[in-house]
C-alpha cells in the first residue's frame, strides 16, 4: 500500500537524521577537543548518511506520487505531508502520517540547532587560527639577529616567511 510505504520511508528518514544528530554530537566533541582525525572520520560517516538520505528522499517522492495515483490524482504535485494527510480518510492512517511528520520535524529542528552550534565552533577555530598566524607574523627581524647598538635597524620583517625574490 503506497501510504504504508510513504510512512515507512518517512520513518527511515527520521532514523537517518537521528544518526546525523549522533554524528553531529561526535563532531562537536572532536571540534572542542581538537581531534582532527576523529573529525575526519565523523565527516566521512556523515557523507555516507547524507547519500542514504538522498536515496530515501527519492523514495519518499516516488511513494507520495504512488499515493496520489492511488487516490486518482494523475499530476506530479510535490505536496507536503500535511497536504497529503488531507487525502487520507482513515483516521488511524492519518494519525500515523501526522505523527511521523511531527517526529521528523522535531528531529530536523534538533539537527539544525546542532549544525548551527558546530558551525559556530568551526568559525571560532578558524578565527583562532587566523589570530595565531597574525600574532606570529608581527615580529621584527631585529629580534632574531644581532645588530650593533649604534646602528638603527630599519629592516622590519612582515612575517615568518622571507618573501625576497
């Protein structure tokens, strides 16, 4: 039955996004503890789950179209779950559909908040790296070489790397 397939695919989507939340939590810990190897592993796993989500999304769309065709609607409308629920007349089926929609929505909101936090952590890490690089690049060459005290040193080195060509 197309409606059951649609509900099943929505549940699989929710579970896949739950996995992304678990990985996002691991990513947050890796960012905080500066464990680059762990961060790379997490990001590779996220990529695999994202591909799975893309496949599930395609299945969701085809299940929704099958459901519409079962109801006698021939067009390829891209309806929301709420709009689809208006075409479900069995109360239990409608409740299942709306329930999975609510749970999926909660999961997506949680994932969105976690991703925003991780984005801020990455921005802070990049700002710290920029600050560190700038701090290291503002020293004078005279600090590392000897000059006679009566000579004025006008040579100022602008960074860690000698860019003389």
